[in-house]
């Protein structure tokens, strides 16, 4: 890949991270039960704090994907560092999907009877599915890359 493509992809990942961060900061202010709360009480809500803690895995995965693109730009894609980076992305996606499922279960079991959790649960299902797709893709790429590295090292030994 040429350098411009890699910089573009890295910029897109940074933009995704900035949009996600803006949504994390803005969304609690628009929530219905936050209408009568002060700024500290809004952000001290345990469920919102749980959302911030769960988002750490998302931001780590974004950082690791930028790091992987850096390896690709340096022509170091067939290295153990790339395999470790893909493994980290897989673990982050798995952790994120587990945390999303736990949040969905919490809302399903303990929501107020006046509230309808269907929208939140639908978002949980979609984001969990997306996290599982990312984890599966990272696993496949990790195994392919590891096989390529193993084949390369075997060829280097026979020469």
C-alpha cells in the first residue's frame, strides 16, 4: 500500500475515535433522566461510568489498528509485532462484546417498567455482532499472518 492510503486510513480511524469520544461526552446530556441533574451528577451515574470503562477496549482497539497500519506502512506486516497487534485487537473486540452483552442484560433485567428497553437492546445486539465480526476477522488475519511468517522462516532455514 502506498503511504497516502495508509495515512488516509489512519486519519479515518482517528476521526472514528473523535466521533466516538464526542458521542460519549454528549449523549449523557441528552438522556431523559438527566434533565434535572447537575453536570457532576450526570457523569457520576454508574451506568454512564460503566459505558466509559467499557469504551476503553474500543479505544485500545483503535490505537492498535493505527499501530498495525504503521507496520504495514513500514513494510513490517510479516512480523511478530503485527501478529501481537492483531491478537490485541481480537481480545479488545471480545472484551467489548462481553461488556456490551452484560450492559444489555442489566438493562433487560433491571429497567424501569415505564421504560421500553427495545431500542437499547437492539443497539446492544448490533454492536455485539459488529464486535464479534471484528474479533473473527482479526483471528483469521492473525492465523494467516502467523502461517505466512512460519512459512517464511521455514524457507529461510532451507536456503
